[in-house]
C-alpha cells in the first residue's frame, strides 16, 4: 500500500497511534503509566545533588530531577515541565524552560520574539504568517515559533492555535499556588499524532485498525531484537540496564564490501528501529568489519538519517574498540517496558 496512513486505535488496553508509510510501520506512539512529556507541575524543591548541580523535586507523581539549578533553595515552589521518560526507578526528568506546543504554534514564555520554521522559505508565505503571528499574540511579551506545518495552512486554524496556546501559557505563568500540583497533562498518543504527523495522510479511527493495516505484525516484530536490513544483513537491538547495544551482521554476503554495505544499511534503518521501540539513552553500535577509510561515509549517512528523526540524538563518535556511540533523548516510553 502506497502513501501515508495514520491509524488511531488501542493496543493491549492502551491508547496508541501508528504511522504507516508505503505499507511499513514508520512510527508508533503508545500510552504509558508515566507522565508524558509536556506535563507541567508546580513542584517543591526537595534536596540538592552536590557535584551534579541538580535538585530533586517533589511532584504529585513522585520525585523529579532538575539539572543546572542556580539560586534555588529547598522548599521553594517552581514550575517545571516533563522532558522525557525516566529509566525504571529513576526520577522524572524536568526543565524550567516551559514550552506550550501544538500543531501550528509553540509559545515560549522565557524566549521572547516571533520566529518561523526555516523550512518555510517563500517570502510571501513568511510575510503572511508573521502578520498572523503579530495579530494573534496581541503584543504579548511571550515568544512564538510557527512550525513548518503552518505553510499553506488556513489562517483561522493557525490563529486559533496561537491564541489557545498563548492563553494556556498566560494562565500557567500567573499561577501562585503553594502546593505541589499537576497543572497540565502532556499530550496522549492520539493528540500527539495530530500535533506532529502533519504531512498529508489517510486517517483511520475505526476500532481494529491496527489489525487490518498490518500494525500488529510490525509491533510483534519490534518486540523482538532482530531488525532485517537490505541485502540480507541484519542488526540486533538489545536494551540493557546501562545502554542499548546494536550488533550489525552481514548475513550470507561474503563479498569484500559486505561490512560496509551492512553498516550503511544500519545507518539508514536505525532511527526508525529505535523510534518504534521507544529506545533512548546511551546507544553503542558494534558495526560489521569495514575499512577505516569508510568511517567518514558512515558518519555522513547516519547523521543524515537522524537529522530527519523526531527525537534529539547526539552522535558521540568512535570508541577505541571501533564501536560508534550515540546519546538519544528518552522522548517516548520503551515498548517492552510499557507492555511488561
């Protein structure tokens, strides 16, 4: 099946959303027991962590951890936002740089100014959107980013989205409560799919859509460790307590270029494989044998692949043993941990 299809359904009692591209699962979102990214708390500073410059906070959903703390004393109330999912047994990661994100607009209370996505390049469209932004913000001191999905979008839809996010931001900023409290809930899978999967697509909302569109088969494969690659190669993706280990195998190919071909296939396929499985943190790739002169080509290929990915990923580089390391944001729940 050619084209893009978004399926909104549930899997094993949890709300979920799947993005199929040309009949292949390209992205998957599922509800978790942990607070989703975007959740905003009024939290109480609990205790500092000496040597790390951080602070543990008390929230209604348990302990949270805030990095790079300056001038914050235990007992103070602050507003924080969940940035990702914690490893089991660890505190919720939060930040004081709060964003109010929707399909078209991101309101930034701590970063004034009006900005447009760089992918919107036509001068006439940029002028149209900047005019909408000025009118909708109404002279607010808060900042605004208009996302790439604004290009060609209806003016009323964009304007109402900006106003809704601005009103929510103003309401949260005016909070003066003195008890730990959840002020807003982060977006669930269906809302996040509407917010982030903005390219034209067929929308399927009927119950059982995962079964009829091949999502269930793809998820069963993703719960395993083997990810097939082009040319008969494969990679094994195995999460451990410390890191995610990726092992690349050439398969039956015995040619001199087999290792290089398998590694290039890994570079192209890895973002999707990690995205669907909900894996992040430290990632170490044990590549197939290839000449050192091909390392630069591999770096270029993997950098290009992750540039299109939804989660922030830092390419750390090569280890003395010839492994390649990444550091990836835990922006979604692990598939295996959610369904455990």
